[in-house]
């Protein structure tokens, strides 16, 4: 007869291993990783080592000389990017960044501390590129590059959203997102990447947008919104496509075209441009503002960014207006001028309605629609009825890329305060430059990664819950397409009574258009405040 | 029941130790953060746990109504349901309360201020809370799967809607 265990032997040990981080290997299980890049997508992009594999496999089918590829890749980047070289050596491990990462706060996993995430790469750098590391090894935090290290990189560099909140607190200004960016770039050299990045990047490269929607379908979708707007207020807007000689090219993330609630934001753009009579065109080729190349490599970012400018040149527009997007703006604001600029075939953007010249975009020639709209409002060019949004008690989520990536804090709030009457801020250490990421940025917004995203978004949701409980906030606005896709899901799990809105959806609701019929519903077809009875009568 | 009276007397100690027990299921560096940082936005998990543990305890030692206890348990379990815990690890802290209380009441038990039977009855209540926690955990995981489906639908709804319109024409 089998030995019956004693009660003490049955006791569960609910304590995680106390091994040193270097001795704690990454363990992959369904739900804690994103699916790897499909071979067909890697081939389209010309990326290394296309193959079928899974992070749960023992053998990752790395190239035979993978170690050499990584070390040479690192050597090349240390020479190329001075920031990387400096960041490798200057960290004093003060810990200021340690508890600032949303993924760390939500998971409690120390390898999500920015300092430790950087150590994943630094430890290899020390071993291979510094004398102290070569001689003293682990004593000075150096370690050999092994397949386990690659697996650990894959797990943790694809568990960072490159939001850069940590960099804000570093006394040396170390940007840990750069470690993630370089780490992912190195992983790409040996074919370790995720399909939620490789797929959209491949589609964008081939067809012009992340979903791979072809020109006729793209136009068809926008025509569909034209009908929807007409049903709301009787106005038929008339967007044009690929029109040469237009004053502006308008580029927005394709998420606005296909995914709710971004679609309502897109209706807001269409209505605004119609109302002010803007001479602009859509492009069915540069039909994507997002840039998943940015999450792959600098080279891929450059490649995908360039199509927007190539299209602007082909169409002969004066300048570009960009929609509500996150990382598109980070790329434009921080990289475009270096990688593809200056865009000297265009003119410094100037509002044809107000005459304002946007010198902040003197080199990139591309302005954010929110600054364009804020300028229209400031100059009294829009008739707005904020009471149409009176059913919403609003708060605002600063998207990481527009907030920390381009210092864009006040323009969205200015617009919001003009189109809504009820607005409450979340606590100061969760907004503006200290904003918490949605948890799904930098290509992690995939469904197989759901529980990780819920962890990563926990600090943001926690702040939303606070204003929900304190002020009755029921609406969360944002100016990023990833946010519009990720935050509704995040709210569903953590604060189900809060709905997510793009800023220009609210503008579209409040905009009083010339010749419009009386509105009874908002852009979602929901009754406007005070019109609930009309709705019932219709039924 | 006599034991409730004694437990309420030790409420602060129980609450503190129960929180410690919960926090100690995380790596050492994280335990420090959970315990030390008092700003609920700089330490959302630690502070949520701290507040919820107190609330759970008050309800549990008070009226102990399942409908009031479930949303309080949800505050802790919703977090642990998306972290790297197996279901048993996520809910182990509930059962840890038994041993913890027995240790705290050791003296009073020895001095005969209460019967062992009282303690056993209390342990039965903890087990009932454990079962309730199991329901809450399952609901959290179910909602995770539901929102996954909702998200996939909303990502493609427009395309499908459009496609159906075309077919319908």
C-alpha cells in the first residue's frame, strides 16, 4: 500500500524560487508569450531564419552560428549608437527605475524592473566586451551568452512596451526602451520575433497597411463611414483618394478604418475636414500611420516610414496631417528627420483656415490632427455643442508615445475641454509625462498574450478605477489607435463600466455642421443626452 | 461564538500577518515594494491587497455574507488570476488564514479561553471562504476568455459587417 502522506507533507509552498536572477530560467507556457513570426512574413520582410517554431520547443532552430551573429550584431550597434554604448556603462543600479515599470508593478516579476531588463543585455556585454567581465565573470555581473539567455531575452524584451516611463526617473537619463529596441533588433538577426509584429509589418510593406487591406477595400470602408455620418446628421462628406495636388495628405492608423471604436474617431476626422472645407486627400497606398517596423529594427522602421513621404511626394501635397496614433508620432518626432528627412520637397505646415504656421514641424512637415484642431478651436473656427457629450464623465489617458515621445500634453486636454463638459484628471503620477502605458504597446496587443496585457495595464486601470469611483467617470478618451484597441479590453477586465473614446469621435459628436439635420444619436448610434425618449418612439 | 470575540481583538495582527502571507508569495524585491510604498498609484497591487485584506477580514469576522465577501475577494483574486500563479497558488492565501489564526490564538487556546471545537468551526468557515474564492477565481478567468473573444470580434466587426452588406446586395 502506498504511504499516506502526513498533513505537513501536503502543505503547499506558495513561495516563488529565491534563486538569483541569472539562475532563474525563462519558462514558457501558453499565455505568457506572443506567437513567433511566421516564416512567410519573415520572407516578405527579408528577415533572417524564417522557419516554423514555438518558444515552448526545446530547440528553437537557431542558425548554426547564432552566437557569432548576436555578438557581431551587438558590436556593430555599440559602434553605431553612442547612446547604447553609454547606457551599457553608466548605470549605477540606484534602483530609481525599478518600481516604475507598469509590467513590473502588475506582475511583481523582478525581471520586469527596467534595471534588470537592461541587465539581461548588459551582462552579456560585460562578458564579451569588457576586461573586468572577461576576468571576473559573475562577480561583476557578467555571464556567457547561451541559448537560455536568448530565451530570456525573447521573454522579457517582448514583455516591455517601450513606453519609456522608467527613463523619466533615471538620474542618468538612461532610456531602457533602447535596450528593448536593440534587444529585439538582435533577436531579429537570428529569427526570434513575434508574429503580431512581423505580420502587420509584412502587410504594411506589401500592401500599405497592417491588415493588408487592398486599395478598393480601403476606399470602400471609408465610403461606408460616409453613409453612417449621413445617417447621423444628414451631411454627406466627400473624401477623395490618391488625389494629386491636394494641399494635405491625411494619414492615420488603419485601426481607425477597421476596428471599433477607432472607426468612430475616423468619422470625426471626416466630419471636421468637411466642415472646414479642407483640401486634403487620403492615400490607399500610404494607408497606415502605424509603424510596426519600429518594433523590429531601425532599418524596418525607416523602410515603413518612408512610404508616407514617398506618397506625399508622388501626390505633390504641401504637407501631411497625421491622425490619432501613438508610435507613428514617436517615429515622426524622434527618428524621421534622421532616417528619412528632411522632407524638403514639402512646405512647413500651415493651417489654411487660421493661418497658423506649425514651425514645430518645420523639418518633418507633418502635424498632429489634435494640434490642428486645437488651433481651429482657439481661433474660434468651429461651432461646438459640448452638451452632446453630457452623458459622458470623461478622463484622459496620455498615450506614452505622444506624451513622453513628443511632449504633447495640453493640446488634447484643450480640445477635450471644448467638446465635453465633464472632465476629471487621473492622479498626477499617472498622467502627462508620468502616464502609465495601456500595457499593449510595441506590438504586444495580441490575444494570446491577454493575461500578460492585463498585468501590464493594471496600473493604468487602477488609476481609471480611482476616478470612476471618486467622480463617476464613465468614459476614457485617448489619442492612439493601439489604446483604442487595447483599453476597451483592459476596461472590460478591470473597470467594466468605463467606455473608451477617441478624441475626434467626441469632436465629431460636438461639431455643429452647416446644414445638418437635428441629431438624435451620437456617432455610435446611441441616443444623445435628452434624446432617449425619441429613441424609444422610433422603436 | 467566543472565538469571534478573540479574533476581533486580534484584528490588526491578523490583518497584518495575512497581508504578509499574501505578499510573501512574490519575489523578495517585490515584497519590499508591496510592503513599503504607501502611494496606491505607485504600488497598485500592494495597496489594493492591503486595503482588500482588511475589508475581507471585517466582513468575514462580522456578518460573513457571501454576496458581500465575493466582490471583496475579487479585488485580490482578479489580480492574482492574471499573474504567474497556478489556481492553487493564487488562492492558497485563503487557507493560510487557518494556521495563522491558530498561531495567534495559541495562548488563549492553551489557557482554555476557548474550545478546540470553536477553532474547528472557524476553520470550516475559512474553507467555505476558500470555495467562494474558487468561484471568484473561475469568474475572473472566464471573463479573461470572454474579453478575448469580444476583442477579436470588435477588431473585425466592420469588415464582416461590410462583407455581409455586399453579399446582401
